[in-house]
C-alpha cells in the first residue's frame, strides 16, 4: 500500500503566517519531481508550532492541491499523477490525535502518520491503547512513527507487531536509526517499513523496507525517488551509486535540528523564504557555511 519516496513536507511561512501560495508551488514541485506521496505537518512541517486550525488547514490544502493538480494536468505528464497524501496527525493527547485523524479522513487524506506520544512517556501498554483507540474509531490507514529522539520513548518491536494485527495499522516510519530494530520488526510481522532517515534508506530497504519518508526530497525529489526505485527493483548497483551520491547531503540536512537546514537549503535554492517559528531559529554561521558548500558542490547554489 505504501512504497517508494514520500516527502516530509516543510511548511512555508511568510511574515509569520503560513504561505499557502508557496505551499501549492511546493506540492507542484514535488509532483513534477515524480514523488510518490506527500506528508504534510510532520516534524519537518513544524507541527509543534502550528496551532490546531493551521494544522488542519495545511492538511486540507495539500490534499486539495494534489487533487487539483492531478485533475488539471495533461494526461501522461507527471502533474497528472495521483499521489498519496499522508497527514501528520500525531499528538501526545489521544483525544487531539483522534480529532486530527478524523479531520484528515474527512478531507480525503490517504493515511495518517502518527508519532509516538511525546513528553508524557507512556508505557508500551499505553502506546498500544493510544493507537488502538484511534484505529478503532477512524477508518483511515495509520502509519506508526517511531522516533525516540523526539519523543523520549521507543515503541518496541513486540508492540509494533501487536498493533499490526489491527487492519488499519499498516506501516511504520522507522526513525530509531537501528537496523536491528527494523530487522526485529520484520522478523515479528509483515508491517510495511518506511525509513525515517534519508541516510539509512538503502540499508533499510535492503532488509525489507519499502521506501522512505524523506527530508531531502523537499529539495531533490527526483534523486530521492530514483534511489527508492532502484532499491525497489533490486538494482543495488544503481542504488549504491545513488546512496553514495546523496549521502553527504543527507547528513548535512541534520547538521542542526530538522527542519532548520532543509528550510535554509530551500531558501538558498530559491524555493522558500527560510522563515522558521520560534523556538527554531537561524543556523549558526559556521554550519550554514558547511550547508552552502554542500549545495554548491551539487550545483544547487551557484553564487
């Protein structure tokens, strides 16, 4: 159901407000770049600093923009493709996560990306009940999101396998950075696994992963898609070549807290203002210099 390259979309800002015109442009850029799906309002979309109304409006806007572009595109062109929209609807409040997931379902999202509850540090049983409560109430496929560095808790493989018994819980975004974790999940169940780390897309796909929810594809959708496609086809010579080619940029995008580097990179490439909301702020000059150099080496920034 979920395979290939998906973009964890940035949320463009202008003068402190969500820039919906640029968001539409970004949807078009992604679809023209061949991306398989769009993931609005996740970590990269600065969901912690969007209010609830903004969060919902961004989801609805991306769903509508993707649908409108597909229906208006010339048949056979990239813009005419239907892409999946996986809405970020996670929260550390089960009721808030339920409300967001119900909204995403109503406006036509294809799935919900739901992060582990953060800050309140639930037990494995608490996480199980959290996701099951929502899966029981909303007929929308759920992609779990395991990222302990953000949440303070790790969902263990046994809990993942237990949740996958529910028909609605179909995939997991694996961002623990551990191949052993992914391998153990794969040994316990057949849930679809998507990489949550650009630099680990190829290793994870080599052990049974189905693709990536990517930060880098905001800037380079074609290249990230090519890597996922090569690995899907089993063309590991080509996949290794692409992995090597993209690896430095994958790492540079996390030289500071995501999404700071990708938004600055998008600004340098003329695709975003680079505006962030506090408590996120501009990059340290020495880190920005490293980022700029990496972009110049790829010909993305020339000045």
